[in-house]
């Protein structure tokens, strides 16, 4: 059996067209076996200091831990990384590193077996998944935001999510009248057939009382879900909101571990949890969290607003799970989606095909990795 010969990490900086071309950061992990098989993973490290810190943890901590071991024993390697991290703490940069390496392990395990990752997870329940255009909207410019929603509809999206805001002072959640106006404008722009979801900025710091009032004001516009209206650990506030809100409620993208999600789904406070394999302990963590949510009759949405590696990993989990709702996808072409891999993921008629090639089903262009690398 091949063994792990090398693990490297690559902090990348790139301009994100879906965020007004602001610099964003990810860290990739590359695993190579002694017979030359290669697997790739990533974490959504987001900031330059965390992207660089992940490299240190991967190469100075996880590489020596996993060197010479069987990459196909993915769950065993996952537990070893978790156990190794007990002193420096799960969550934050450490969990970013575990997430990236775990994702790369699944990729190389699938390639060595000659099967797509969803086969290793038990097989596909879906050949394609419904896509949701997930955008950072501009509540300060209703006309522009409504036009973006209409454009996504015209391109075939049947579900669109807007959240946060282009400028801090106009983030969604800071001004009740503006919040209602932007939701109304977007509903009018896309008509009755397109689903709409809204993501409240963390800057808003809503109380449960205010969130209930806003949820009722949004009712005429038929939101599919209201996201992150409260801090994800405010379980009592969420329960109050759930009792008074006319739409589904979603949160979870800021959770770090499988245990975080277990507490959230058992709180009886939300309908949908958002899970990101590039943050929540990798593909292993995402699948465990999604399956646990299913056991509690809670659904999930992949929070996959990052690179094509993250998209691929989340697609395999979604395809092998019965409780996925819809799959988030950046609507505008992005370097990490359209340059990093040779066959980008695209929605067609509102759906994304699940890859059937071995591993994650993506072919990373290492020249592009070098192009966006930074130190």
C-alpha cells in the first residue's frame, strides 16, 4: 500500500470578483504518496496571517505526524490529527489545517482506489444538485442589487442568496428600512418562481426581539431562509425566533467542530445548518455533521464560498447525503473557481453535476497555485 511521502501547504492570495475584487486568502494542502499519487485540499483561511499560520501547522506539525502512513485510512488519520491538536486547541487555525489535510486525504484515497469520493462515502443519492447563487449584495444600491438578482435568474439560477454588503456602513441588518427595501427590490426583480434567502451581517448584532420583528416584516417577500440573524451559540434566542418567524432559519457557518454542530442541531433552534469542509474539520467533519443533523431532522446547506476544491468536497458530501437543501455557488467567475482547476464547476439550468472522476474529481493547475502563492 502506498504511504504518505510529503505534505505541503500553499497560502494563496487572489482578487475575488464576487467581493468587489478585494483580496481573499485560502491555504491549499498537497499530499504526495511514495508512488507519486497526489491529493489536494484547502481551508478557507481568509486572512493573510491565518493562511501563513496554517502552512506552519501543516508542514511542521501534521506532515511529521502522518509521514509514512497509509493515506487511504482517512478516518484514522483524521483522529490522529485531532488527537495531536488537543494541546494547541481545536477551532481556528488548527482546524483550518486539519480541514485542508483531511480533504487532500480523501482526494488521494479516491484516486488510489480509482473511484470518486462519493463512492467512498456510500454512493450517490443525487447525480446533480440544485444551485444557489450566493452573493455579497449592495443594500446601499437597490437598483444594482436588483439587477444582479435578475441577471442570476436569467442565467438559470432558481435560488439566490444575498448577504452582508459591499461597504461596512450598508451591511444587511444595520438599517431596518433599508433591509426591507432591498429584500422587496430583489423579490420584485426575480418574480415569484425564484427562491430568495438572506444572510444578516455579523456587524448587525440583532437581539431575538428585533430578529422576530424583522422576520415578520420580511414575510411578504417569501424568504426561503433567514440566515445568521443571531449569534450561532444563542440557542435560546434562536428558539424564540423560531417560534415567531414565518420562514426557515439557518446558521452554522461559524461553527468549527463536529461537536459544535451536535450542540446546535440538538438545541432545537434552527431548521438548516451551514457546513463548510474547508473549516469544519474537513470533508470528514462535514459528513459527520451532516449525518448527525439528519438524525435530528435538520437539513444542511454547504457553505462553499471558496475554491473549486472546497466546491468539489462539498458536492461529494451533498451527493451522498439525504438532507441537503441547495448548493451555494459564486455567481461570477473567480480565479479560485475558474483558474485553479482545469474544468470549473458551472451551473446549467440551475443545477450542478456531481463529478464522477476519481478522488474529488478536479485537476489542479499547479502553475496557478504558484501564480497566487504569497509569503
